[in-house]
C-alpha cells in the first residue's frame, strides 16, 4: 500500500491519499478508489488570514497554492481542521466546498468545529468534533471501517486522534495521529472470490466512528466492523506476539519505541501512520499515543512526520512559542523511527499588525535539517528521508 502526500500550498495544506497496493486488491475490476482513503488537511488557498482585526494580525501567502478552487481536487473523505486559527480554519476556502458535504465530512478540533458551525454554511450533521486522545480510553480515537470489495473479507480501518499539548493557552500546539490499514481482498474460505458492487466515495465507509466522547453532536450509532480496542495493554495473541516493540520509559522524553523487525500481523497488510503537527508538540505528549495505539495497530515505524523545520517565537504576552521547529521535530522523528519528515507550516508569509511586531523566526533550510538528523542517528536506527515539498509537489511513500 502507499501514502501520497501532496502539498497544496507552500504552508500547511496537504492532501493525504492512502491506497492499497495491487497485491492487496489483486482481482480485476475494482476501480482505483476501492480501499482508498483521503484527507484534506487545513485548506487555505488564497486571501488573507486575519486574527480578530486587521490591525492586530494579518497573514498572506507569498507562495501561490497549486489550485485556485477546492473543486479542482478529488473530493476528500475527510476535511481535517487542526485548530481554529484562520490560517488553518480558513472560512473563504472552506466555503468553496458543497454546503451539504455530500462526499465527505469535516472533522475538527472542538474550537474549530464550533467556529465552523457558527458560520451556518454547512449541514451541521456533517461537522464533527474530535475527542481528546487518552491512552486510558482508546475509544477516544476516531475510527473508520473501510469495506473490502470481497464479501466476507476483513475490512480496512483508518483512524484519527487529536493529541493536544497540556496547558497550552494559545491552542496552537497539538498533533493529529492518523493510521490506515487497507481492506483484505481474500477470505480464509474463498480463493477466487467474486467482487461485490464497487463502493464509491464516502458511502463506502461505515459511519461514522468508534468513539463515545463527542461534543455538541452525537455520532450516528452504526459501529464499525473492525475490532474495538478497549484496553491500552496489547493482548498476547498470535497477531500481536511477533510485534517486538518496547517502550523504554513512558516518562522520559528521551524514550524511544523501537522495532526489531518489520511488522507482520499474520499476513495482514502493514499499517501506515502519519503525525501532523504544524506548530509542534513535545515528544512526551506523543508517547502515550505511540505506546498504545501505534503499537496495537502495528503502525511503527512512523511512515511520515509533517512538522515544522522553522522555530517561530513571539513575546510571552502574545503566546510565546508559535512553532517548535527543528528541535521538537528531530526528537519525534528519531524516537518513532520516521521514514520521512516533511516540512509543514514553514512558508515565509507576509505578516502585518501589532501582534507580529515582536516575532523572531529562525529559518532552517532542508539541507541543514538533513545534516542534523543524520548526525543524531545512533546504531540500528534507520535513515530519515527529510523533504521540503514545493506547492503542488507530491511524493509517494510505500509501506
């Protein structure tokens, strides 16, 4: 299977497309959409991003987006909004979507979901608030069941988790954890099964999610077909006994989760995993998620980290740190053995207003990030592919 990461603008708008490989769905007939799952992250195409009032803070792109309208993209299954600030939750861009959201849903952090509902533009039943992740309750993870085109075959699953920093009054620092496991195309009792009618768009997914913590709107009651995780302790079964991951310490920020082999869950496809953290969050916040969900889902090493390279600092009375940048990203990438680290939220934008007068930016070019990541490697750790994608550029990561 594969993950295609397409950078839509020069900043933090990405289209993530998860697809099964041909050998996962080997039978003739299924269109490319079968088993795929797509997420549009923080869309902002053009126009200003204004905080409160133009005199306070206005931000504009200096790099044009690769499209002028969201209709130029294939309809995503999920529009994921990571915070309520207008450079992530951009009203003019989001209003380019069909108000009925027929082909997808908006999944947003609570403050952003409330803001979007307040516009009264979208059908409210298609806007959902993300619960805060807790390793004490894995029901805090939003789950999507992806049906197989083969009757009786095991469905796939996509998950999204919201991991906010503690005591962050700015609401800037969080991470979105995403995993994808494709549906199987075979059953134990059928070697050459006939394909069912091809599911299309969002109607293919069981809705909406496994999860009991919601804010203003209850999720519809249909549960997914995939197993429900009810414990943060991995069961000792044949499907998990060969996953040789161990957490050295759940309290030290120097902890790492390591793997002694490639994941194999009784012949099931591997699980792809993404962490999207444009402003950064400390690795200590990631550890509970990685040591519970990512281990249980056999989703390590991390497929891709989308995290800033640049460190942006403001006066303490204006929020202090805005983007953690290189230091925070290296710690996450190295400890989760990330295959790829892609720059996010690093566009040198045009800023004006009172709130940006004291901003200090430390820009780190991709070559320097590569050098520092390589220098920090220790024996047995795999290399990290460090990338900065131009607007419109995409890359494909294989499992």
